[in-house]
C-alpha cells in the first residue's frame, strides 16, 4: 500500500518549530531536568543506535488516514484502533470517501473503540473541514490542524512528525510517565513535559525522540512494573524505582515494516 507522502511537507513550519525550541532553550533560567546535557545526549544516542528509524504503530496509508487513526486512538490502544480501521481505510482513505461513507457506517467500523459514537461524528466533521478549508489535503501546520474537529495539540504533533517529518514532541501517557518517573522532564501536564523535552533534547535527535520515548515506555519502562534489566539506560537512569544500574546490551533492533494497511 501507499506510504504517507512527505512531498507536501512544510519546511518553513519545520524550521519554525526548531526556532521555537531554540528560543525556549535560550530563555530557560534553570534546568528542570535531573540530567546533564552529556547524559541526555547519551540517552538519545543509545535510542538511536537501537532504533535508527523508529516507526509509529498506528496503521495508515496516507496523512489523512494517519490523522483519523490518531484521533481515534484517544483513550484506546493502537492495536484496538488498527483492528477497527483496517477495513475502514480500505474503502475510505480520503476525506471525500469518508464523508460519502457517512457517520453511521463509520460508526459501524469503529464501534469496538471507546467513545466511538462521538469519534464517528468527529471523523465526518474532520473530513468536511478538510474538504471545505484545505481542498481535501491535511495541512502541515499546527495552528491549522488544531482547528479541525477532534484534533488537539498531541494529535497535531503526531501528524506533523510522522506525515511531514517535523521535529515535534507528542506527549502521550507513556512520555508523561517517563518524564516524571526518571526525572527527565518532570511536569504535571503534557504541555509542561513537552516544554522541557523540546528544550533539552539535542536537535539532531528531535526528529525521532517522541517515538523512542513512546516505545521505551510501552515495552521497557512500563506503567505497572519497569523492566529495568531490559533498559538501555539503566546506568544513567535516576529513577528511585529502578532495580539495576547495569544497562542492557546496546543491540540494534531489526526495523519493522512501516505501519500501513
């Protein structure tokens, strides 16, 4: 199937994100992370060695289906969303086709997902807005994305990162947990954690940083019980919960095929 196209990326917007991050770094009077610059650089260097090109786990065929999948993933698992959207995206991979399908039929496809009725309404409203305001194309600009029905800052950041290659930080429950648990970016809200992360992560690692952190939280630094023996950064980690200071072997993981239906 067709992979998400990046030819419509918005270089100016990407540069703006980097400038904003740089300004935040320059304006910060004190470091709120518990880690030094050298430690942070080493953390992300190891993540890079392990997964040079990390991929998101939501299945999609283009920027529109990615946007819909992320909207549907709120309070739902990626696996659950993928199961529900495979048949949906096979027949409605554009805003025009989704709108023609209608709210009732969209609802039939996604009824296994939490809050599916409201999400079906949002998918149709989202499709209408894209057609009406953007000619059926997903905009590569955060301000325009967050105006769309059902799209918040986190969703916009995921789409900008995955579909347009922009160095954004989408803070989900995994990143929020890791930021606080290990003291990398302590904050009470996703916005607070995002603000710290975009200031402290070296620019060369920002492109994939949110995927590295999500995958680390999903498979290693788990919510109920961290798998510290499998942790690449156990020797650097400052969490009071960690059970070992011996890092796992730094071995590249064979890349999975890009998530697509």
